[in-house]
């Protein structure tokens, strides 16, 4: 169990580091969006790459911070019954939810996005706009990161639940 707890700690630290780092993009998005609006309506100037950068950052925040959100237990949950459960029952529900809901969805996303992302990398897919950001392949890779980080965080949760269930 010591190795599993070590692994759980490492997974948690990875998701915490990525989540805290990437979450700063929300502030940058607000600043760039305000700048885009100011330039467009104040000076009649627009930059496609600035507008696309906001979309890239939004994708990064949403997809790369999902594991962190799961770690912090801030994800959406219907708590009608869960709130009333004992710690033991919550651990069982969390384990079953991870095994039968979270992991199958993440594996399905990995499976169906595999060729989609690889083809994007092969082409070094870029923006449809001439002056846009030509890094679409990076943004598509976030789908893999999303799935892998959630699978890892699910593993961490299962370790936590097993630890909780082993104590009386």
C-alpha cells in the first residue's frame, strides 16, 4: 500500500501543478479578449491570431484542468443521495463511478481521437485563416492529455477509496 500511496501522491501533484499553472490562462484570456475588443472597436484593427489564442487558451483550461478539478472534487455531481451516504458508501460509489463511467469515457475519447490527433500532427495542422495560429495540432493533443490526466486522477481516487475501505 505504501507504493500505491506514493503513486497517488505523485498523480495528485502532477494534476495540481498542471491545474494551477494552466488556470492562469483564464486571466490572460480576459486581458486578451479586452484587448481584442478595444483594438477592434476603438481602433478598427483586428488580429486573427489574438482571437484564436483565446480559443486555444480556453481549450487548454477546460481540458488540461479537468484532472485538477477532479482532484479538488469540484466537478459537477448530483448530490441528492451522495451527501447522505457514509464515507464507506461514498468510497464505493466513487470507485464504481471511476471504473464504469469515468474510465470508459476517457478510453473512448482516446480511442476515437487517436487518428484525429495523429493526422493533425502529420500535417502540422494550422489555422484556416492565413494569419491565424498554425498550432491546431497542439490544441487537438489536449484531448489526449484530458483523457490521460483524468484516467490517472481516477486511479488516484481508487487508491484513496481502497485506503478508506480498508480502515474501519
